[in-house]
């Protein structure tokens, strides 16, 4: 018999339209917290590590983001225009639901979302009260988040009021990272407010690899992605090409050359090479052998440096990520890690080998 939902979880579930409740119930059991009808928040692995061990994720090291004050969320829990092989999310089809994943038939106002995600994050972090390894200062800071990462699950650019949502978050004095597959260039071009930093997440290097791996649910998925890449230089905010490295798929000489072409075409501020993590629903489609060690991530980053001229700025071994930067020093969006612990290359390449989680680090 499955685990019973708490009264708090049942209250969350009551807000969800009935057609989506089986999916929402599964997500709640995976420790997603719902805000309204379609927005979710989930505590990141590194938020917990920051609180109890004083260790911080690569966003802290590279960009100054305080891991314990970062809300990991998505305004689009159920919808996406891709069905990527490496994605950890549960799709409606996985539960036998007849749901159109490409269109939001309802949406909540941004005011509800902003208030709700802050309240939920405070509820989550209040669980550390009385924890013997959590200082009063860290807890006070965690209860007052200063950054929002829009990723987690689904495709954030499908939320119709995304620009308004970003603007409201910024008016609260908070910064935003928007992580998208770049399949909605129309939405990105029309944002009334740009995020503090824009990520375009890539695994494919041409149309054939894109159709195989990213499984678009709409026509012209690759062409739309290219449109996004071609307009990256028009953004005033820093931009990132995030390449999720999947061993045996996109770490080949052909793939690396293809990525170099995309980098040279789009000229992002940064390039992140980050290992695929064998977690969540992706374990049904990919094997553990597809999760590269950090040494392989570093090798690919070095080859991309040689092909693009983007110097390697830094790396984080626990997160298996290497940063290439077109500017001498990445822009800091926060105060960084408490105690000056911005150097987080501790732990080892095998840190995630036995991790059973649906979300490691957005």
C-alpha cells in the first residue's frame, strides 16, 4: 500500500484540477510542494547540504548564489514541449493520463505564485529549527530567500505571464535564473522583464540528435531552438549555454564539434558543461553508464575551449560541472557562500553514485 498523504498534502491536492490530480499526487510523494494549481517548489540537495554541512553548490561558487536562500521552482508542473530521454520528471503518459502536455489550459496570477513560493520555501526551511548542525544565522537567512531558479520540471516559458512573474520577483529584491530548452523564442523575445541570468539547456548538436534525444512534442523543435540561440546576443542579461553531458551520446568528436559551432554562433556569456545525473524517471530510459565522471566532463570542456576560445574559468567536482566564460570574471548575483566558502571542490567524483533523488541540482 502506498504512503498516505498528510493533511497538508491533501490540501495542496485539492487545488489541482481533477484531471491532473494523479500526476500531482505522485509529485507530492516525490516531495514537490504545490502553489496554486500548477506551480511547484522542491528543496534542492545542495540547499540541505548548505544547511547541515556548510557546503554549497556550483551556483554559489560561480555566480554568488546562496544555496540555502535559493527557491527551486517551476510555474509549469505538468507541461513541456519535449520528452527528453534524460529528464527526471514524471510525464502524464507514465501514469496513463490523456493530457495534452503542450498547452496550459489554466494558469494562476503571478502575485499568487510569488507569495506562494516564498511561503512554501519558508515552510520547508522551518523544518531545520532545532537542528543541532544548523546555526541560528543560517536558519534566519534561509527563511528569507533572495533568489529564484525557474527550472525544476516542465518548460517555464509555457507560463503565459512569465515576464510579469519575473518582474514581481525582482520587485521583492530577489534575483532570478530562468532555465529553458529554448523552444519558445517568441516568449523569450517578448519578455517584459529579463531574468537575472538566462540558461538555454542543450543535449543535442543537430536536428537528428535533437529529434532522437529531446523528442519534441511540437513541429520544428530544433528550428525553434536555433532561433533562440541566434538571438542570445540581443539579451542584456548574462546568458548561459548549459550542455548536459550524456556519456556515449553527446561526448563524441562529432557532438563536440557540433556544440562548438552552436557556441560560436550564439556567443553566450558562459558555457556550462554538466554531467547527466542518473536520477528520477530517467533511470527507465538511460543507464548508469551514461552518467560521466568529472574527469570526462573536464576533457570535453577542454576540447570546447580549443574549438571556441572560451577559457575554462572554474569547476565543481561534486556537481560534475565545468564553467567556460567569455568574460574574465563571472557576474555575481548574490553574496556568495557564508564564511567565504566559495571553493567547493570537495567530495569526490562518486558523490552521487548512490543518490536516490528526483532533483539533484537544477
